[in-house]
C-alpha cells in the first residue's frame, strides 16, 4: 500500500517545532512541494513514506534554525577570503586532492557533521555538543547500508568528520537529493529534475561557510564540488577564489562512475539495471565534457588545469603546484601531514574497486568510436587514453 506526503503539513510541523517561519528564501516552499511530489511519485509504502517525512522534517527544521542563527548573530559579516576549490569529473582524483588539502593545519574544509547539523554555529558550541557523535552514528548506518561504497570511496571511514562536496550544502534547499541526506528512504539520488538557481545556490553555500567560520580561528577554505556548469556564478560569488580542475579519460570516467553509483543505489533500493545506469552516466559524462569544451570561462586565469595522470604520479607535488598557483606557500607542516595521510590511508584499504569499460560495450558503444568522440577534449588538456588491465 502506498502512502503520500503532504508538503503543507510538513512545512507547518517544522515551523511549529522550531518557532521560526523564515526559510531565508520565499521560493523554498514551492521548491519543497516539487521535492515532495517526486517522493510521492516513487510509490513509497507506509514505512518508506514515514522515513521520507522524517528526512523532510530534519532538513526543514535545520534550515529554519540555520536562518534564525543569521538573525541572532552577525554571521553575515564573515569574510570568506581566497577559497581554494577542487573540481573535475567524478572518479578523477578530486576527493583525494581535497583530502590532502584538508589536512593542512592552515586550512579549513567542510565536514559532514557540520553540514548535517549546522546550527548553532560550531564556534559557539559548548562542551556538551553531540553533533559529531550523531553524524558518526549516521555514517555508521550509511556504511552498513552501502558497504560497497567504501570500495570506491574509502574516505567514508572518516564518518562525521568526512569531507562533503559543496553540493551537500544545498540539501536543505531541496535542489539536490543526495544519499547522505536520503539514505533511509528507498530512492535513488536525484541530481537533476529539481529547480536550480546557481546564484541562489552559491549565496547559500557562502552562508554555510560563514556559519562554520563564525567565532573560530581564521583559516583559508579548501573546498570540492562539481562546479564546471556554474563557473560564472562561482566566481561572481567568490571573485578571489581559485579552482584546480583535474582531467581524466572520459571513457574511464563513465565506466567508473557507473559502478560507483550502482553500488550506492543497490544499498538503498536493491539491484539496479546496470545497462540503464551505464547509458545514463555516459550521457552525463558527454554533457559535462561538452560543457568543458564550450564554456568560455574554462580558460579563466583563476583556473589551473591538471591531468589526472600527473596527480596520481605525485599527489603532493600536484597540491604544491596548486598552492603556488594560488600564491600560497605549502608549509613543511602541511606537506608532512599530506604525506602522513597518504601513508595511512591506502585507497584499497577496504578492497579493490572494480569496474570495466566492457559495460559501455555491453550497451552498444564502440570504445574506439568513444575515444574518437572525446579526442578534442583529450588533445586540449593533454589527456591520454587510459589503459587499464
């Protein structure tokens, strides 16, 4: 038996519990209604609908409390100076590069416990604050539900101290529906189909950085997300930002991201159609590469383009190159921390993540034709066809 959610009731319940009514964006209720209609279209049973309503309530109350903090404290006065962003196609080394930068003692990165439970500002938290423990418990549940995700993304063992992508700051804006917010609901993640507004999204992203920076020692932000489609808005929001862009063979990207997302979906909804997933992720890769080749801002002087192969060959040297590009010094303490991280966090510590470009052959693609299709991209960025055993 299917059950339905009522967007209006959920909004009223969140406001009644918190005593607040300002979501900081008059369009949020309408956008929330779109998300609820998506949930209702999944045919959730009673148990699934109950979990979905709990997630909605969590995100809505978190949003209301977050906005109330900005009224109580001068959080909006915080200056976000010279943030350093990492971007690239999925499965192209961006998470490892971000992880290395995050251990720099002079840097600050988003942490899952902060974006999952951002209120009150961590700089005001007292000794009894239990948000890290709550996020750790959430992540133990996520890892138990999606154990294969650890093969492709071993960083999940950081639990609540893990490193979210920038897009996770939009979870309570109902512009994305990611596994790290919706893992209890039997649904695949939704990264398209919800209303988007890059200007508003970066405004909220900056608000999150201000929230997490408030009343804490000043450090420079190191961040990671899929910003390639939003370069104009990114640099309008952060004019003094820099961005490093890692580039990998798109054929490998498409195959690898297919298996990773299939593993995640399998843990939440059960077996998935691998051929359908491969078709979807190949088309997403094609769209992203097309944007990279056509977006005039790809050549912006604030962007450093790096080959994935060069990063893999010497990760610390690549990070140092980015620091130099940004006009920052990599201290000996930062370099030591990065080398310690590499030594203590082998990428295959939970087993080898396996995928094959045969998946693309199985859906009727010719690999040589794909390589020819992506040749202009590879030539522009010096990316060789990646040979794997």
